[in-house]
C-alpha cells in the first residue's frame, strides 16, 4: 500500500522575501523531499495550500486505511526532507500508520500538528 507525502508548495516561513527568493519555502522543501530516495511504497505530490500557514512548511503523511498526520514548522532543508521521507517509509511499513516514538527520526520530532483517524470503510 502506498503512503503519500503531500507537500504544501505555497508555504512561506516568516521572513520569506519574494524579491530575494525565487521559490517559496514549500517549493524548496518539495524539491528536497522529491529528490530524496523514498522507495516504492512512498510517493510524493504537491498541493497549493494545506491551510496550515502558521505552521509552515507543512506536509501530510497519508495512506488508505491508516492514521494520517500533518506535520509542520519545517525549515526547507535536506535534513528535514530526509526525516520526512524516513518517517513516511516507517508509516508505509506499519499496518495502522502508527510508528512507535522510539523509531521517529529526530528531524520530525516536535513537528506533528494533527493526527487523523482513517476514513471509515464504505460499509461502516
């Protein structure tokens, strides 16, 4: 089953300057996440606005039938991208989407914003 990393490409952190920066912080983070080897069970996609502007840069980790997470307050850095991808790989390997705290990459600790239960099956 595929775990998706949904990356907000419109995120702008405090201090972002349109005249000085060619890309938004979200676009920079998206480029870094997309260029990190994430294996076959993890895919990426970009969206314009996850509506978490106060928490930018934001990503969502989701898979059908599993817990979903929104993470934010990331610097657009290679370390953040690597942590996001590593966490998504662990999410993909989990039957429920829950990853034990002891297995969380350091780069994502303190970045969780929300957790969502899986959507009910059609017959529930």
